[in-house]
């Protein structure tokens, strides 16, 4: 955020940095992915299961059986 005289951003030319401005501060970190450890920031799409949080790419590649295995659950059943 470069401000001209403390009032206008030199990139987005407004009095505060619009979130789309390249100099805008990143949103705060709200969690870390339980699988890959990547930061999950406010506004990111993520999956919460029990007390764990997964980033969108990790959650999309996990199967139901993967989740069952992580939590020592039986998973698929047959009657």
C-alpha cells in the first residue's frame, strides 16, 4: 500500500486499498489445512470436518473412505 501523502493509494487511486488492489493486505489466516498445512484465509473456500479444516484442493481429492480412515471409523458397510 503506497499512499500519496497518506490519503490515496498510488495503485488503486482511492482513499483505502480495495481488496482487488495488488498492494492490498492479504486477508487474515483463519486456519491451516490438516492435510497439506497450507494457510486458509478469510474468504477462501474450505471444508470443516469435526475439529479439522481442509483447503479446497485437498478436500476435493479426498474420498469418503479417506475421511473414515483419518478418524478410525469403519467407513463402507455391507448388511
